[in-house]
């Protein structure tokens, strides 16, 4: 296996994707270090854990020391409303930890580096192709600040690859969901928000927009597998998604069909709801042999079950917006 006996840093390894990624790397035989602002109980018990602020370059140097490969999963997720009202709180930390972590990893002699970008780098279009990002386009106005922060991270990684022939990968995940997501109704993205509302039996459930927004949702376990595949192939920039178009109304219908709870749904079109359509081309990731293993229905219902059993712990996660 590619990462067997390798010393690997998972920055953000207590989060939505970082947790299953750490587990999969350990199963390959890697020696894992997890760095995060979260507390230790969220990290894999077999991983070395360092609680730290990676916007600080000195901290980045500390966690990257002796690491052979670095996964950067650091990100600040927020609702369209958060993006509109608190853009600096999203932009500035991402620029700092993206820049500092890559620089530190290279200075410490890491042999490889994966940068997790975002669907937010894209300009709205019917289908989002990897090469379109730099073809005289701009991030969506609804992801303007986070989109540019992620683009700047991509440019930095490409510069390292071009100037130093560094072994790097860049991945652009679509809408990732699953256990350990942010279920706080004030800042959660749609999937976690709606699952949390069903789990807590809230009625009516008020959701932003008319529910006809089109997304490509991918479960965190599948996303973690995709990251490993991209790292093994030094791929990128490359889209990581399921290849399945889904409306938000369809997500609600899956929950209603498979749950005893049948709430009333209010579609509030006055609330910011993001771009109308976000569907990524999957040709490149499929050419590497990637296919999602978890169906949308299975993923939604297993996440609902997880949240019902663990809702008391979700409030303990680090909140960037406090």
C-alpha cells in the first residue's frame, strides 16, 4: 500500500473528511499525526494528536517536522449568509493556514503534499470542468472570498510543483456530508442542517431557497478514499464528487420517506441559498478508478442515525465563527 510505514500529517484530521481519512491511512499502515484546533477525543485513538492553531507559521513548522506526506484538509465552511456577512472571518484564516502549512511542509522536507480546495473556486456553469477555473473566470459572487482564498492556495501549490518539482495533488470536493459535520443550525450547510432538523423533530423546518438547487453530494468516507487516490496519483486539480445530480427537495424527500417523523417544510426564498446549480464533471476522477461506494439514501440515513446517537457531542466542536 502506498502509505504503508509512511509518516503522514493530516491537518484537520478531526473533521468531516479528516476523520475517515485518518482511519483509512492507518489501515494502510501509515503512522499518523493529526493537527487540529479541535480537542483530542475527536482524533483517531491510534494517531498522534497535536491541538494547535495552524494560522501560525511556527505551529505549522512544529507539526510538519519529520512528516513524509502532508494532507491539508483545513477549511472554514459557512452558509451563504455567513459568506455574505462575515467574509473576512472566512478569507483571512484560510489564506494564512494554506500559505503557512504548505511552506512549512516543504521546508521540513515532506516528500508529498495534498491540498484540499473547494467547489467554491468555480464560476457558475451547467457543468464544472477542472480546466475552466483559470480560463478567464471568477469565483461565484456567493463564494467570492472563500473561492479566492482557495484559488490562492491552488496557485501556491502549482508554484511549488513548477519551481521545485514537488510531488503535490490538488482536489476540489463537491458537497461533502456525513458524521462529524457541522450541524449547528446557525452555520450548517444544507445537508447537515436538514438532517439535524429531522433528528431533533423540528417543525416547521425552514430552509433557504425553493429547494430546487442542484448539488452533487458525496459522503465523507467516499471523499476520503478519493483523496488517497488523488495523492497516490499526484493528481490535480481534480474534481471529487459522486457524479449524481440531486436537488435539495430530493434530500428532504429521502428523509421524509425513511423517517417516522413527517415535518412541514417551509421554503424561504428570501434567504440566501447559494448558486442554483453546482454539478462537477467526474471524468478525471473516474479515470483513476474512483466510484462512490455509499449511495445517497444510505449516506443520508446513516448520518441521521449517527447524529441522533451523538448530538450531545456535536456542540463541543471548535466554532470558527464565535
